């Protein structure tokens, strides 16, 4: 297999766009070559088969969606009350909504994972690790609500994102922000008063 990291990333980014636009059935190595604007046959030099391409596209989506470590630490450091916690979540939802093809590709990959055990294993491990990390960061920051609140917030925010990407006219941006605020107030409150 070829090892040019920039070319590999371009191919995986192409795969994400194909998944988002055409679904898993449209994901072929030829379609990825075309999307990445590389010579036909290039993807086959980087990915053993379609399954490998699907799995690696899933990995790439997470690479692109995840903030770096410093940004994550700063986000949790700023979350000291319901308002700042809500701001952190609105920022997260906004970041994901700004990369719609990535989240739509993940939805396609989740559907495909019901038929492909290797993909299911990868996505299960990745999502579980993300949830566990969020619980750990939440608790380490001394935020209220505990693990159950974090998991409920994860579920609520994920479906809100799905709604925004698939049926964007159901809620306005202002309504989306109100829903995030309402979820924080109901699931994570009460916050301790901030020391002045």
C-alpha cells in the first residue's frame, strides 16, 4: 500500500464527500478517485478494498471533527456555569454543523456498520471512547450532572445535529441555540455559584 499521507488524506476526504452525497452504495474506489481529482486507480493503491476504504473514511471523519487537545482542555476549563456550558455545546454543535459532509458520512457509515462487523467494531469503540472521555473531562472539571447527564446530552446533541443536517428548516439557528440551553438547564443543572 502507498504511504503518501497527503494523497491518502485527499482520497479519504473524497470518500467522505462521496458518502455524504451518494451514500455507501455510491462509494467506489473509482468515485473516490474522481472526487479527489487523482488518476483512476489511485485509491486501489491505498486501500485494499471497499471495506478498508469505509473503515478508513470513518477514522478520517473523526480526525477532522475532533478539536485538538488544547482546544478541548480550554473548552472544559471555560465551562463553569450553565451559560458557559451551553456556549461550549453550541460551539461543538456549530463546529459539527460546519462540516456537514463529515456528519452525513458518519450517518452513512453507521447504517453500513449494521452489515459490516469490522466497521461496527471501529465505530463502537470510537464512539464509546469519545463518550467515556467526555464523562471523564466533565467529572474532572467538577461539573454537575455526572455520567448520566453527559450521556443524555450526547444523545440529545447528536439528534439535534442530525435534524439540522437532514431537515435544516425544522429549527432555526436561534431555536437550535434555545434547545441547547434548555437541555443544559434540565440535564446538567444545578451548577454551583461561580466564585467572584
